[in-house]
């Protein structure tokens, strides 16, 4: 009797877990999924673009350390350009754009949206700080 | 003894003269002004039409509809520029608008109102020929639809008194770029001209990397300049940066015009890209128009920035302005 009760309890718990897992998998928006940690040792930073800002507005990297930026847009297509870091991507809404960089010089670099997105466009930039 | 003046050195002199003065300044070095004239005459024949004197005024970045602290006078500087041009002792043949005619909103109806106000002010110009290229505020959100309805094509070319003018659109694709279709058109457009033809390109953004972190560049500007590189007398007039600037590249000089709204800082200095604050003692400080003189066989172009400077200030209605030429 105890064994049957235990089996039922385990089965119930398992069912609950599966239901909860399914809800998580099928209801979380793609952007949130893209923020999940990458493979072990991989440094991932999520950056969200919207009129007329990037979130976060400042990111800090280490010189020589590879990092993957996962770029998403909340509204329209935005650009993500830093010529001095040889970065140039277009961020389309509804998908995650991945960009892997390995900065080789220290300094402060300004990344700007290079696709005109409206009257506040020229204020839309993100600062990348590269430290030793 | 007269120094020899070959075709190559004449062209070099002419190229150096762009914007700096006249060939008169250079001829005494060679003592060969007659030879220079003879060469200019030959070049005129090669170009199909000899350059005859005329002047052009460039207006840029009027941003009609802009409201904000750095420019509390709104369209006043633009209106004043129109008055100044109409009062020039020698009327220009052409006025070239190099973009950002209006300040845009996300609403098409508002943009149409701004265009109407722009046209109302520009209509007072007495100049016979006015040509436009769009800035990103005019054409980047809708791909140039409203601009075309109001002002015509976003890129085109025409000839005027021996000078070939090319309007280049580096904004309406949404990004700061000219695009492969327009570059192919440019190659085709230039193919009928000899290498010596005087060419004026007018566009909105700089065609070189002036300050990319401030978006002061054109992604495919190098490709455009490669197409232009074989031509020995190229002048590029542009706007966008709201301050005057001169850059020389192979066979070309690039001139940025002042704006008619607010000024941006000198790109050579470090710091943020923020409009210079409004100075009510000098409300039109750092704003202005540009006069380009084409002086015939002795010089391709001379360039003068004309500042909108203040003489008296007693409220918006009492502003008296004077012309203050600044030779670049």
C-alpha cells in the first residue's frame, strides 16, 4: 500500500513538473529564452534595443576575453555599429542577433544605432568599456 | 625667366585653388598666367562647355519644425538666410539645399506641415534655380516618399555653365549609405565627362569617416570617392554636421556647411555630441550659409562661408543682422 502511494506521489510530482516545464518552454517569449546562460565558460550579454536607447546603456568587457552579445529589438529594426571595434549589425524585431567579439584594445567605445529610427535616433547609443 | 607650366601643374594649381582663393594667387609663382588661360581654354573645349562665372549658395539643415532649447528662434535663421541671399549684390544662379530641410516626427501629417512651412519660407528666394537633396530627417523613415512628392528625385545630376552638379542621396535607405544602385548610376552619369571636368557633388552626410561614433560618415562613401577619384576637379558640399569643416582627399575637397538651427561642436575636439547652447547675445552664432563662386577660366571654385551674425538684439522682432564673410 505504501509503495503504491509512493508511486502515485512520485507520478503526481513528475506530472506537475512536466506541466510546469511545458508552460515555461511554450510561454516564455523568445527574448527571455535568448538570455539563458550559454555553454559553460561562454560570456553572454543580452542587449535590448528600443526607440531611442539600448539596455543596458553601458557594458564593461575585458581585453582579450571573448563575449557574445545577444541583440534584440523591442520595436523596429535598429543598427548596432562601432567602427572602431569593427562591429556592425542590424537588429530586427522578433529575432535574436548574436555577435561574438574579442576586444583587443582597452578604452571607451561608442556604439550607435546606424539605422534611422525616428526623431530621437541620434541619442541612441551604447558605451562599451574595455578594461585590462 | 618664365617657369614652364605644363598641363599637370596647371591642374594641380587649379585643384589647390578650390575654396582657397583664385588662380590669380598662384599665377605669379609661375609668371605664366597667359599660359594658364590658354590651358584653361583647352580644358574648356575638352569638357564640352567652358566654365563661365557664376555663384551658388548652399543652405543646409534648416530643420523646420524643430522645437527645443538649443534653437528657441525656430525658423528665424532660415528666414534671415533667405533675406540675405535676396540681398546679395550679385545674385546666385543656384541655391543648393543639402538636407534636413525639416525636423521630422513619426507622424506623416506633421511632416507634411513642416514641409509646407519650409516651402513657404523657401518660396521667397528670388533665385531662379533651387535644388535639393534629402537628409535623414527628410527621407530615412519613409524611404523618401514625402520628399519626392514635395521636391522631386532624391538623386540626379545636371549641368550648369560648364560645371557638372551631382545630387547624391545617402539617407533614404535608412542607413548612412548611397547603395549599389546609385553608385552604378553615378558611374554611368560620369562616363561622358573627361577627367578634367569640374564636378560639384552635393549630399547630406560626409562621404568619408569624419567621426563615425557621431554617425558622421557614409558606409559606402569610399566606393563613391573611388568612382570620383579619376576626376581632377571635384568639390563635395555637404551638411549634417552643423558646423563648418574642410577635408581634402584625392582630387577632391569636402566642405561641410553650417546649419540654420543650432551648431554642433568641432569634431576635432573630444566630448559629447551635444548642440552648442543658445546664446541670446549672439542668437545666430555659428549658423550661416555658404556662397560658392565659379569664376570662369581662372578658377573652378571659390568658397566663402557667410555667418549670420548679430548687430543688435532687442527681442526676436528687433534682431538686425549683418553679413560677415569668413573666407575658408
